């Protein structure tokens, strides 16, 4: 696990919404994409790419340091992406391109 | 670029404006699509796990507790073999793979609160949580802020949730560091005599089954009694 | 493997140093508690982490136990009450019979 942040991941953070300390919002309801992300995490572990325990430990380490400003509920997606980049399973260019394509697809009129 | 077709609900979702879609949602989709294209897992794998993820929630746990409150024989079965008793409310810890998920294992124990003992759960190592009965863990449960502090200063952390217990009540912290998964069975509050199982389940919230809250006869988990 | 400890036995968590993949928390090392339950024989986490997650793959099965500690024994200056406890699961290899003159572990 590398500790330097990936620029492509930092760009996902809305600068207006930095995370404070203390317990996160107790009553926030998760968005549907969050359970899709949990499913992705289980699949990556089940099929051997990224073990759940390693990922959870990385979420703790990176979430408290490198990606400290990200909301807690985004840790799984940001840190999973970080780990996949670290391991060379995906490249930064591929991820940037796919992010752009997904965004375009979702906002197309 | 071809759009993935495994999620019909996405293909027919209304097109949203850019401000309504968070960058994290975009990132989730990008990661998943790339992972599938590279064969890290299949679309079918993801469909199975996401259906499972969408099917779980705290209503499962609430049903277990409510039934235990009204049916002493069920309560005995639940305390003796949590995994097996879950099947009686339609929860199978072997889902969705037939052997469980990589995170949750299949050793489930229910911890009964008594006037002498108040149980509360945590996983200091990695935030293990009984997802088949409670759904996804809340954000705060996963933070080092909760995990590190609950084991050392449990009463202070409970106080932050508004829960205060006297010196004669044993606060028993369960750190689920191995394969077991736990859920708390809170005590049935006064003022609920004659209630149906459904009414009782409505006051058994997720936080009461983690152990950071107590069920209240004058409060319900959801605004609509028919909601899951 | 035979069960070495019975419910009610007082045990101490070994202070063994380990570099990899153990699930035995630092805060329990050198601390004493009581066995309150047996758990099944499981493959030890130290093997599981290396992919030896079943006996067929070389994973070592071992009895596990639930150990209950008094919080005041775990933490110096514990701020709660004397009745408070913490329970966690420990593999047999990490346990030894509690010595009557066992010193409290370093914080």
C-alpha cells in the first residue's frame, strides 16, 4: 500500500465538504451506490484480487491520513480504487478515462 | 464504449443533472466497470452480491428480537444457535455464495441484555459487523474514533449516544476479532405489554442491536410502520 | 487438537511478539481473564492470511475460546466501573494458564 494520494482520486472530493473530527453524522442514510460498492468489495475479495481485511486496514490507514478530508462513507470506494491502482490492476489513465465516460453517460440529455 | 447491461435498474434510471450525481457514485461505477472488463470478477458475481447487499437491513435483526420477546422457546433457540434460528425469519448466513460472504462468516451469536449486563459490540481490528441481520454498518461504527475508544472508554462513548448506565450494570464490550459475529438483544421496555411482534420490531432499531441505544416504547424505527 | 482449557479457567494471553497477520489484539497481551465459552476449531488467522485457509491447504485448526477480562485489568486508570468487562476470542496457542503472581502487562 502506497501512501501518496492519486490525483484522479483527489479530484473526487468536493472542496466545500471536508470531513470534521468526531463521530460522523449519526443519522445519514446510505445511498444506493454504497451497497453496490460493498458488493464490489466482496467480489474483489471473493475472487482473490483484494482481500477484505487488507482493504479494511488500508481504509483505516489511508482514511485517517492520505484521504483524511474525504467523508467516511467514501472510504471504501476511494481506498479500493487506490489499492487497485497500487497493484496495477487498473491504471490512472484508464480510471480517468472511465470516470469521464461515466460522467458523460449519466448527464447526457 | 459499451454500457454495461447487468443492472437493468440503472439503464432505465432517470437521467440526473451533474450536481445530483456525486463524484463518488461516478467513481464506484468506473471502478466496477473496469474491474469487470479486466476479469477481476464477473457481472454475475456483482449482481449476486449487490442483490444480497440490497436485501439485508436491520429489519431482520428487529424481527429476531421481537420474536424472542414474545416467544420464549424461540428465544432459547436463538441464544443456543443464532445462525440456525435466523432461518426462521428468512435470513440465511450462507447467502449469497452458499458459504456466506468473505466478510461475515457463519458464526452468529446473540447477546442477551439483562438488568445486570449491558452488551455492546465493536471490531477493533476491521469493523466486522453482523450484516445479514443488521445490513451495512453505519459510518461511525467503522471509524477508529469509535473502535479505539469503545474498548477503552465504553461508558464515555455510550454517553455520546445519550446512553448512561449505573455502576451496578456491567458494561460488557464484545470485540469481534475472529469469525464470530454478534448482535445485542436489548431488554423489552416497560409499556409494551400486549404489543404485536410487528409493533415490537418497530422499536428495535439498529443502534439498540449494536448496544449504543435502548429501545423506547414511545419511539419507532421508521416513520411509516409498513416500511422495512 | 485437545481442549486445553475449560470454562472457568483463568488464563493469560501470551506476550509473544508477532510481525504478521495476527488477530490477537495488542491490548490483551500479558493480560489475564477467564474462559467463558468454547468456540469451534478454526484455522488460525496466521495461516488464513497466507491463503492456507483450510486444513487441506495447510491451515492449522485450533480450538478458540471466549475470554472475559475485567476492564480494570486491561487498562491502567480505567474510567468506568469495576463490574465492566470485555470479551474477545483467542486461539489456544495464545493462551497459558494464569499465574497467580502474574504481573499486569505494560499498558
